[in-house]
């Protein structure tokens, strides 16, 4: 018997949905039923432009529309109430990162979804990248020996069309740490198969963001097994390249052009035998994330990144901000 497509409601008429997630949901066999926007005219225009049959201003109306799942991608301050409402309505949830602004809120969201028996995923796309999966396998397979260091190069230039709440509105959850460092946190945990215990970070105001909002950061994370991981994130660098490296006792993995939304990048393993490129089978990162989510909705496996993963990535970002403020190493305390 054919399986009915997973029916989705979009919470938020957003850029990320327009640029990536609407296509990803459809590629993964899902159907988008309706979109919710706080502005009726924008919601209607967004629905029309993206071939979505309905739009609404009301979350209750969206949740009452015979849908299986919502994709919550509003500004970060709104995620909590919307996820709690979805859980209450018995609707599965894929939520954007960071899950919330406070860890206690993220815990409430995960607990509510669990209690309601609905699937909750966090949309950390990078662990779906072929580059990251190849590095994770190489580390787990002992290809670098004992992992000692990792380096994440994730300084980008925030495109003009995204230079809104991210750099101006602290209440909405602005700043590069909650925007980009959370992704580094998830990717490091995924590739290393290890958990962070503490972090030291320094933030920067490089001229793009509003007062009190950081637009650059550098830091070092200490992991349980002793690995030190350096990260560099920014909104302000036009010409930097992205990358992800793991350096171990027997080899190094050099991932280039891989901290990105696109299915691109390569990974080289360097060791006593020389250098060789790892074989990769690139796929759309977001479509892979949605496919795993669809399977989880059907009772098969888990989302690529769970709600708990979302709590853990937030915990590292929050500790980095705490460290930058205090000038001291800060403990990473997800409370799980
Ligand atoms: P947007 O700025 O596009 O959308 C956020 C909210 O702003 C929307 O919910 C919308 O309100 C409002 N909005 C959108 N366009 C307009 C407009 N033209 N005029 C007035 N208001 C507008 O956010 P993003 O798509 O960049 O990010 C949304 C979420 O997704 C965030 O949590 C972010 O961290 C996350 N994200 C995740 C990525 C990933 O790869 N995992 C990548 C990018 C973002 P309304 O819905 O009420 O219409």
C-alpha cells in the first residue's frame, strides 16, 4: 500500500523555507498544506509564490488543518510557544536552531514533545553533509588515530537580505554565536562522537551588528576525551573560506568549503601513506534531514538531529557567550 505523504504546515513565511526547506520537503516526498505568517498579505503572497494552497495568520488554524508536522522557522524568540502549541495539538515538530533563547525553554519544548508522543527534530543541516558524514566515519574508524584537535572555519559574510533581526534585534535572538556557533557545536559533536565540557571564547563587534550584539567570535572548546576544538564564526568576512579539520595522532582530515548549505566541499585524509581524497556522495543536506524526519514520523529511527541535540548545541553557544562576558572558561551544561 502506498504511504500517504507527510503533510506539513510552515510556521513562518521565512527565507530559509523559501530558499531550502520547501524544496527539501517536496524532494523528500512531503506535501506543504499551509503557511502561517503574522501578516495576512505577506502570507498570501508567500503561499502563492511557493505553490502552497493555504495561508493563515493563526497558528491554531494551521494546526487544525489535517497536518502531520510543522516546520517552525520563525525568529528564535517565537519557537518555544509555537512548538508547545504543536505538541499540544499532537503535531510532529521540526524546529529551527537555536531551539530557543534560554536552555530552560528548550528543555520545556523537548519535554512537551516527548509527553505528547510527537517527534521533535532540530534542523542542524550540516550533520547531513557528505563531507561531515565521511569525517565522522573516518574518525570512528580510527583513520586519524587518537583525535587531538579540531578546527572549524565558519566565518562568512551575512548576505544583505539577511541583515535584519540577526544583527539588530536582541529580543529576537540575534548575534553570530546563537546563529552560527550552534551549528559548529552540533557538527563537532557529530564528527567527533564526543561531548563538549567547557569553552573559552572572545566575541567581536566588527561593524555590522547593532550595539551589544556580536558579529564575530573565536573560541576553543574542550571535549570529554581531551580534544581541543577551535572555532571561528563571523557575519563580516567577505573573502574567508570555510572548513572543518580533525588532527589526530595518526592522521589529519582536512575538509574544505564544507561549512555551507550547499552539497559541496571535499575532504582529504593526510597520513604516513600520503594524501587521498575521501569518496563522497553529495546529497541535498536539507532533503536528507527531512527524509530522516519523515521516517521518524513513520516510526522508523530518529530525526538526523533530535531535540536533545538542539539542547546540546545551545548549551555550548550559551557557554561561549558566558565565557566572552566573564573572560573565563565556562562549563558547558546542557542539563541532560
Ligand atoms: P526570516 O527573517 O526570513 O524570517 C523570520 C521571520 O521574519 C518570519 O517568521 C517572518 O514573519 C518575518 N519576515 C520575513 N520576511 C519578512 C519581510 N519581508 N518583512 C517583514 N517580516 C518578515 O528568517 P530566516 O529564514 O533567515 O531564519 C528563520 C529561522 O531559521 C531562524 O531560527 C534561523 O536561525 C533559522 N535558520 C536556519 C538555517 C539552517 O540552515 N538550519 C539557515 C537559516 C536560518 P512571519 O512569519 O510572521 O511572516
